């Protein structure tokens, strides 16, 4: 997406029915709202790869 800083991600937290109705955001990572905190936490074993790794 234009204007996005290098390494930045866009997270689409809309429910599936809204994405289906309104369309997907190109290049976005889909994370349901109730999973957001632990899926983006770099210290979580359940994080998405785009969230990075834990600090050393």
C-alpha cells in the first residue's frame, strides 16, 4: 500500500461477514478482534510471523 513505512503491516480486525460484504483490504493481515492482543504480541508463542520476534 502506498505511503506505508517499510516493515509496517496493516491488520484487518473486521469480522469475516464484514470482509465478505465490504471486501478485503489488499495486503492486510486478517486477525479477528478477540485474538488481536496475543496474535500481535512479539512474546506470544501464538503470534503471527509479521508481528516480529521477541527482543533479545
